[in-house]
C-alpha cells in the first residue's frame, strides 16, 4: 500500500507505532526472570504463559525481556509467591488460589464455586473494582498482579470409584484447589493442594484417592486416567479461573510506563488467546480420554445442590472471619447483581 492511498487514521497509527518502537529502543532493556507454575507445553496453562513471555518481548521491541522458566527450575511451584515477594525471582506466572493460605480473599480472584463465567469474571476484573481490589491486597505483600489468562470451566475431578452418594467423600483423600477444596472439606474429604507435577505420583502410590486439576486437554496429558477411571462434570468449583502474572513491586516500580503497558497488553492478548485455545482443545482431548476406558459422569441435581449449599456456607464463613474476603465478595456480588437483569434477558437459555 502506497502512502497516498492510506487513510489518515492508518498513517497516524503507523506514526504512533513508530514513535512507540523508537521510544522502546531508546530505553534501557529490562530483564525479568519469570518462573511459571505450569510447564510450557501444558495446554491452556503453560502455553498461555509462554505465549505471554514471547509476546511481551515483541510488543516492547525487547525493551522488556522475559526469560521463561518451567516449574521447579528456580524454586518449587508453591513457593513462587514467596520468591517474587522477596525479589529472588522477578516474576511468576500462577493462579491466585495457591496463595489463599496467606490471604483468604485471593481465592476470589482465582475461581468462585458456582460463580461468574469467564466473560463476567473478566468484566468485573477490568471494568468493575476487581483489579483495584486485587492490587490493594497484593500491595501489602510487595507484589503486583496482572491478570494474564482465563480458563473456561474445569472438570469436577477424577475418582477411582463412581460416586453414588456424597457420603462417599467422607474421609476420602483428595487433591482439590481453591475454595472448592474448602467445600470438599466441609463435605468430609481430607484435602491437600499439590502442584501439577506432584499429583500423578501421589495418585499412583495411593497417597490420594482422587484429584481435580483442570480441563480434559490438560488432565489427559497429566495421565490421571491411568489410575482413576471415573471423570466428573460439571466443574462447579471453577466455572472460570483467572491466571496471573505476579511481579516484585520494586521491580515493577522501576519499569517505565511503556514497559508496564507492554506487559499488561501482552497479558490481555494472552488472556484471549489462552481462553479460545483452551476451548478449541477440548473435543479431541475428551475423545482421547474416552478411548482410555474412562467413564464420563455428570453430577446429579441432588449432588450439585449439596455442593452449592456447602459453597454458600464456605463463602459466608470466610467472609465472617476475614474483612478483606467480605469486602471483595460483597463487591463481586454487587457487580453480578447489577448486571443480572441484562444477562437474564440477553442470552437465550
């Protein structure tokens, strides 16, 4: 296209891009060591983290250079937050629910049982008070969060034996993350949180009887079907899950506005890419899981009602114990309530 046929907007856009690129080249490059909680090849999770790290390098014209590290390469996965907080690692790619033991309210930025789906969750994060509240909580810890991915609904878990009655959960040793784990505890299960790489060995050795982790494309790669042949849906505990980039605050504050904007823009791009890739991956993965002799189950209405009741109790109990949890939950509920009339009319059910 020659210049005389380009619109004024296009010319202005190219001029702006040129100025941004020139400004980026003029800045002192910043290197960020980023450890992911997910291996680079893991669908939707690790792939999105790698997509982000590759994208930010391009968007910033290498003004920000992110070095991606697979799980465990710098620190154990469940120590990523502490490492970023101390500055031992510049940044981490993870899930806020891993840190709810430090700050219970963080679970509400991870996934809410029977809570918002991906589009509503992101709307609250970006256009409600979600991100503001999230950053307020992390600021106390010397860490800055950036929303950097979202997953569509997960599966509800893998079990060695069919669950005909929820009383079977009593005493069951199960890997379960986030607020959903608290719900399973309320129903009598013995719950532990394990990083992805630690689940299968514990399942094989009988240290745990069952596990949930993610969507079919991810679960199939991790091999849970080799031990547990009963796969349950829907993922009531995580109707959508937000992923995060966390950056040491001193490191974040040392970046220029352009460098920070490059990171946030790359995360927004990764969020869209990861969500759509995650959905596209599921049909093939589900077929593969069925070919392994796995039986697919759907929770009964009675079971879902019991999960919902226990979820409501868990949310209320956490709100009663923790002021930050109460404040965030009320804000999220208020946002969802304000948009409920429109959502009820807008979608064909």
